[in-house]
DNA sequence: CGCGATTTTGACGGCACTCAAGCGCCGTGG
DNA sequence: CCACGGCGCTTGAGTGCCGTCAAAATCGCG
C-alpha cells in the first residue's frame, strides 16, 4: 500500500547520495505548500524533518488525499515524466526540506550512473505501489485498509530508524479517511475496534502497536 | 477514468509517428499473453486490431484487472521507467499488434525530439489517470462507476473513428467488475437498471448508448 | 480559560455483497 | 440435426458493512 506516484522512501545509502545534491534547505511552516498542481517541475524535495500530505481536488472542490510523506522521503518525483506537478503538497506541521534542483539532477545523472539507477529504482517502487492502492480501494474492507495503513506507516518509520510500534499520527481522521476511501467516523470506529481487540493502543494521534501479527492477519493476502 | 499506467490512447498524428517505427506485426490468439509480470521490457506494442486486458495477481492468486486496451492504443509504456513489466497482458480475442523494439525507440528518441515529446505526453496522460482511478475506486457508487466505464469506452472508440454510441464489449461482466471494484452480479444489475431508465440498450455484449447526457449526469462531478 | 476543531459513539438506512436458482448462448459430440 | 453441457448472464432474497445524521466529549490553539 501507499502513496500513489508521489512519495519515495529511500534506502539509507540512496539518501546519502541525494543529500549531497541538496542545494539548500528550506523551512516550511504548517499548512504551507511545497508546490501546486500544474506548476512546473523545478525541484525535488527531500524531507529533512516534518511531514506532508498531497492531494488533488475532486472536481466538486473538496480535497482527495493521495499520499502522506514522512521525513527522509523524496517528494515530487511523479513530475519527472511530465514536467508539471499533478497534485498539491502541503505541510502537516512545521517542516524542513532539502531542495534539489531539477537541472542539477539532469546534469549529475549523466555523470553518475549510480544516481540514475537510484532514481529509477525509486520510480519503479512508485509504479508498483499504484497497483496496491488500486487493490486496496477496489476490494478491501475498512478494517483491512486501516490495518494496512498502520503497517505501512510502521514500516516507513522503522526504515528511518524510529520505532516501528510507537509513533504519532500527524494527520486527522478525516485525512486518513480521504486517503483510504472511508468516512472519518468509520476510521474512528476502526481505531476503537482495534483497541478493543488489543491490537493497538490509541490515544488521539498517538499510536502504539501491541500486536503486529494480528494487524498482518487482518491485511491477510494483501500484505 | 481508465487504465492505470498501462494503456496509452494516441492522437492520430502520434499514431502515424509510431507506426513508422513498427518493426513487424504479430498475430496474437485469444487468451495468448503479450507479456508477463516481471519479464524484461523489450517492446512496446501498438494494437493494430483486437483488444487486451492487463491484470496482476492479488496475492491470493485471483486476477485483479487493471485495464483494457483497444485497437490503436499503445501497451507496455509503464515499463519504460522500470525496465520490467508490472502486469500481465492477455488478448481478449484474436488480435494483431505492431512490435516496436525498445532499443529502436531509444535510438530514435535521440534523433527525433518530436518523438520524445510524443512519448512524454503519453506517459503524462497515464499518470493523471491514476488519480481518476483512485477517486473512482475510493468514493464512487456502482452506478457512477459503470457510467464512467461506458463513457470512457465510448470516447476511446470515437477517437478511433468508430461509433461512440454503438459498440461491443469484449470482456465479461466479471472482468468489468474486477476492474471497477464490483461483483459481477452488481455489474449485471446496473446494466439492467440502465436499460430500464432507457439510458442504454444492452443485449449480452452489445451496447447502444441511447442517452449520453444521462450517463454524463450520473458521473456528475467526476467527469 | 474559552471556543472551535477534532474525535467518539449511537441509531438508522441503503447499497452492494453473498448465496442461490434459473435462463440463454454456443460449441461439442452423438 | 438435435441433445447435452458448460459458461456467462440475470434476477431474487437476505445480510452486513459502511455512510449519514446527530449529540456529546475531548483536545488544543489563541
């Protein structure tokens, strides 16, 4: 499961590669945009600290969340192919990013084949995730969706060296619901249900996974 | 709406560009595969006649349909970024394709900037469709999904110069359902419901759209 | 401290899924 | 040529999940 065509979690060594390219860091305040839909592709952003959400407007104007982005992940890669950003990205909290100029990348890709491979692997991972998201939204039940969401977050936190079982959500129930194709009341009910089955401890935004295996069972085949 | 990261409808002039590159045509019998998941990316396929479906195995082994491909559309483009195919593609009927070698494209892209733009535009369209598919599966009702499916087919047939209102489906109700995240019984019921409201005439696989506007209204905001 | 935003929980209803039966179409073989 | 069988399709009945509406509790920002 995971973000569609936007977030790109990086292996530690890939991260180092890219950090070297970072021209400068930039502070992004809560609710501030990294970029807007349709704006031209100038930079990739490597998240140094904080978190973001990306969304598109469903044609009635409300936002449809398409992904969440955590620290040490790469944002903006979907625009590589098209030259224009295809969604809005906004900070969920005060954050900090490295800006990596698109032109700079182009130049260096020719010099350093390693970097080419690194970016290709990143794009490849994104493509494969599209299919998982499709299956998620197409056929999974609310319980399965939320379990998958938690496992996904858990794995991404672990990848950065944080705890895989204790973390804080940075997004509202409504944002989670939008991402998973559920109403926020359903998300809330599922959290309560997970608590009653002792799979997790949840107090507002703080999550502690008590029974990782049970979550995995819920996701079942889709893992 | 439409296929995720796999099909690429082409404008007539783009089609001509690519037809020039076609090395040779190849006949594909019904149920025969064009390529398998994981196989290395060797060719793009321009469909000359016939139709295909692409699917991935949801981990329990059943196939999850991810797209349908009609004549004069380009198949296999999703693998450009990754070098490996990420789904299986199989013929729904006896078909014929042009094979366009990957190496050939690479060479010509350097010579003809026009072709580069053509492929980029194609990829761009695919990316944007991902979002529509996400919204479709995330929040639309069965009626809206099927209406959108029919309008999408209608538009693609029209693009090839065929009738936008009368066409034959090449896929089963079950395949449509898999694609739209519905059970085949629900698809069947919706077809019957559309018939009762005089929006379409439907007899087995043959479809005649009687009230295009009504279908558009059903899709509503999502159009 | 106070107010708006977020979250929880309950009651209720509708849409889509499940299970099941029956029909139509078509290819195969007697 | 017809009988048969299989597959796809339709339709019905019943159920369950999730969305809607509503109210109350809690959080957190100013």
